[in-house]
C-alpha cells in the first residue's frame, strides 16, 4: 500500500509520487474537499488567477488547492510533457505548495480527441474547506497504463502499442488496480466514489461489464470521456473522486 503524508494546516493528506503531481489526496478530519468545474477550459495563466481569486473569496489560502484536472490540445512527447510540468510546478512553488521537490497536488491532464482547446488549461480544481464532522472525501490523480517515476513512460507502459481487445483489457486492468491501490491508501473505495472517469478513444465495451462494473467502479455509472492520456503511446487513463460538494462556474 502507498504511504501518505499529512498537510495539517491545509486540511489534507497526499500520496507522494512524481514532481508534477501526487497520486491522490484525501481530506483530514475536520475538513472536506470541494470540486469546481469551469464551463470551458480556462488557459493555464488565467486559470491559476481564477483559482487564486476563488480561494480568496472563500477565505482559504492558496495552499488549500489540492487537486486539478487539465485539458490539453494534444499528446506530449515525454520531453514536452516534462517542460510543461516544470512551468506548472513553478507556479505551485510560488504559491508555497511544494515540499522541496515533492508535489502534493493531485492532477489529471487529458487531451480531447474532438474540439480540443487551443492551449492547455484548467477543466476543474479541488480544494479543502473546514467542516467539523465532515464525511471523508478524496481525489485520485489520473493514471494511464504506465508505472510513473521508474523510467520513461515507454519503458513502463503496459501492452505498449497493443490496441487489440486483449491489449486494451490489460491496460484497463492495470489502471483499475492502480485506482484501487490509491483509494485504499486514502481510505476510500468504489463504495465511496462519487465520480469515475475513463479517458480513452478506444472501445471500452468489451471489458466494461466484467472489469469496471463487476469490480464496483460502475455503481453510479462511469463517465467515458473521449480523450487521450497526455503522453504519446498512452491509450487509457482513469481518475476517481469521492466528494460531496461540486460546483460549475463560468469560464
């Protein structure tokens, strides 16, 4: 099982992962996680400014920002993804969120296949607010079919280049297992999930029933978003959340 670290002042704990994001976050006792989605993706610089203003309006510090969901125009090369992440993490450092080279903020970043945004931007973000006796809440970061932080994505990708039904099933099985491992570390599970997202342009029907639904991921339905994972050669991604409060605000 993954280990977690607490951020008591900010109201959440996280699973340390790679410099660009954590593997997931969960509210500490006395706090809850809330999620806000924009009606359309907001470009990165403007999105950071909008998030800062929103947190300020709630009387929450910037360090209460604990998770986000990004949308990008197309898949990155590994070097392109690294450069993008350096710029993203720089802002989190300026906000006082980073713990040295450790990034506590969970994240997904996917690429709509049709009608993509012109540039990377924020689709949604999550943050903590105090609430005595709040029910547990969590946000799993997105994961594709590759083990992160242990070499290049290509070296670690499950069934690399295999888009057959069997290859896609292997990818889905790995990602489902990763979602379950992260939820277990955060004290959650399929029973407490309020949102389950699949990001792929490939057919998930052959394994939808006997993998996602049978394992519990489809208790409240599965949202299939016609998007690709952020790095070339990744084909299947998921994220999961269990939050009681979600809002939609204008872009």
